[in-house]
C-alpha cells in the first residue's frame, strides 16, 4: 500500500508523475524533487526551477505547461535566482516552507537530504513510469542507503574528461586505457608526480 501526501489539494504522486512525463525528452532542465511539507493545503502547485538561465527557465515552463495540459491543475513556476545561493541554502529552505516540487541534482546532493528526512519518497512514481524511465536514470536516482528514489530525472547532460595528449604521453599515462574507476584513479595519481594540474568547471 502506498501513502499519498497531498499538497495544494493535489497528490505529489500525480504532480511528479505528470511533471516527469512532461519533461522526458527536454534538454538541459535538471531533475525534480518533492519536498516535505504539510498534509493539506490549497492553491496551485508551486514549482521552483533551479536556474536563472533563460533557456533553463523556458524548459521548466514547458514542463509546468505540459503538466497543466495533462491535469488542468495550475502550476506556479519560478526560477531559483542565483543557483549557487539556492544550492548552498537548500537544507534551510527544505526545513522552512519549501515549494511542492523543485529541480535538483541526483546523487549525493539528493541522498544527503533524503537521509535527513527532508524529501518525499517517489519510488512508486518511478515504478509507475515503467519503460518511460530508462534503467540508468532509475539507478542514478536511487539512494544507496535505503534503495528508494527521491528524485525523478527529467533531463541529463554529459560529463567528459578533457586532456592534452602530449602531457599524458610525457608522464607515461594512457587515457585511452581507462575502463573503470580504478583506472581513472591511477591516472589521477600519475598526474601528481609532476607539476600538472587538473581543473574542473561547470
């Protein structure tokens, strides 16, 4: 038996299922989370998009519009403004009066808040989506602590490793031979032997 928590007169299960279906195939949007709140409320569904970028806001609005078209329920969508400030203050926001649904990132950023009891279990939503949700998305959305999902992936983007071939040859490393995490860690250790730097950006 599943338990539905209702916010703004609509179940989170319905909101998230509709939002996820509306968002599949959109590029660059992020993922949706449900926040914990009171059992009953009235008014439209509130949705915060973790973006201040024009393209990201358009994607989030398309997601909200798709949900409204499917259900007839109003969605009030807003951007988070400064995404770094939103990210840094997310735990406090979740313990205050968070919106019904918001975009967030999978992995440890979600799992940490889920372990604190700040997020709603949407495992049943994921299950109900069936083949519409690729297995890799389900795996990435699964909290290893309890095997549940607290996030519904709607979009993704690739991560890559960029390197200078001449530098790799100089230190005797073969980036073409990376097949698993251990290989990657050995490559990183090899870069520590000289005055080489690894940079990350987002």
